[in-house]
C-alpha cells in the first residue's frame, strides 16, 4: 500500500510534529505501508514572517496534483494546514480523492498571541479545512472534546509514543551545575510560555534546551538560567537524564512529546493542569500538575525516578502507528483500476494493511 503524507513541518525544523511523523513513518513498513512524504523540500521556500527559522513552501495544487497522479497512492494523509497541506487538500478535492488529516497545533491561540486575531475566525477556517477529510486524527481526549465542541467532525484518536531505547535513565553527569536542576526542552517562542518557568523562584539551576525567536530576549531577562541551544539524539537524552525535574509551562500544546521523553529518562514532570499534561500525565504519580507552577516543580522532586520510567515504557511508536494506520481511508481512484476489490469495495492492499488487534 502506498501512502502520501503531506506536511509543512519537516527537517530542519525540530518539533513534536516532525518527530511524530518521522517516528510513525519509520514503523509503517511493518504494516505493509510504503510512506512517501511531501515536504517543503519539494518546493521553493521563503522565510516565515516573524519566525525566519521556519521556511514556508510556495506550493500549488497543480504541482501537487501531478505528484499525486504520478504516485498512484492508495491513501493520502494531510498532517498540517500550511501551504503544502492546503495545496494537497485542493488537489484531492479537485480529483475527488478521499484523504485524512491530523490536528497537531493550536494555531488559533498562536495567532492570537502574535496578531490578536480573534479565535473564531481562525477556528472557522480550520474547521472548514479538516471537515473536508474522511477523518481528523487528534492526540488526546481533551483535544477531541474541545474540537468537537467547535464543530469539527469525524474526530479519531492518534496518540504519541517515545523511543525508550534512546530516552532512558543514564549516568547523571551531563550537567555540572548546582542542583536541583529544573529543565525545559522545546521551542523558545511566545506560545510556549517559557517565561513562566524562568520567572519562578527555585533553588538550584534552571536549564533551557531549544531555540526560537524569543531566545535572545529570554536570555537577557533571565541571566541566572543556562541556555544550551538546540540539542538532539544522545546529547539531548543525556541532558534529560541529568535533570531532577522537567518543567513544562505551555498552556497551548496539544500533547507535548517532551513530557514522555523526560519520563522515559526517569525525570518527573511539573506542569499546569491543562490539556496536554492532563492527557499525558493525568493522575499518574509521575508528575505534579498545579496552577502554582513553582509548587509543582518543587513537589516533583520527591517523585521516584523508576516510577517515571515504568510509566513511559508502555508508550511505543509501533502502537501509535497502529492507531494511525487504522484510521487511514482509501482514495477513490488512486489504485482502483490496478487492484482487486474486497466485497465491501475496499482496495485489497489497503485492507491488508489494517493492523490486527494483536499487533497493537
């Protein structure tokens, strides 16, 4: 089965969307699925205004349509609502092809923080974008309920996982700093609310890993914090393992993969009791969710590290890929002339890619 995944978020970006698509795509061949990613690298790009680290593709539905026709895909998934996603959506609608989408990012809240655009306008556009698909995949129950209340249809669950081989407890020698060490990992932008963490009166050292448009301003306002820049792979995993608590100040994330990465390294979590942390941590004794983020950070220090690791081990990317695969919809024409059909009219190769209950 051939699958096209269209996304505006891809390397060199480092974020949860890229990580989710990368990890899921790497597992899909186990389900008999051959994924092809349609990313900004296939188009001319320009810097995103106010966030020049991200480049926006100058994608057009005509060019994307030619890619779809040449690829003869059995299923099409649109992961983002940017130019690549919009062009793919338009190309599918013009050709009468069914597609699925996923909702990763609270763009309405981000836009309001940057431009004061009313939420109603941006949510109306997003609702129209996603409701044209056969299903919209969301990462948490809270997000699913919220979007349903805003008129989004056909919402289905696609959770997230963690690489527990990479992110694991290690020798805690990566950070030679006064303890306890409170760590933040993520993008340094207004929507991440990093200032709420850096402004806390905490003992020890605050460490920030990541980059973004607010880095210089945050570093200038908080000279007591240690800014390490962007880190990935083994280096990032060693930094996680050296921390005493992971502080997640975001109020807008739809999930927060970094929460699972920290827990897999044995690091307890402190966060606000909002969607994302509530869905990932909930009432599990691996983190503290409190409107007083300082109190949450201090209380998290008492949580046993082995408990955090045990919690994260059950969150595999294979299980997430099985959910993703189960929600894909066959296009109505990409391979219909070349493959046999089941009694229900579904492409036989598509049906074969469905995960069995025992395979999840």
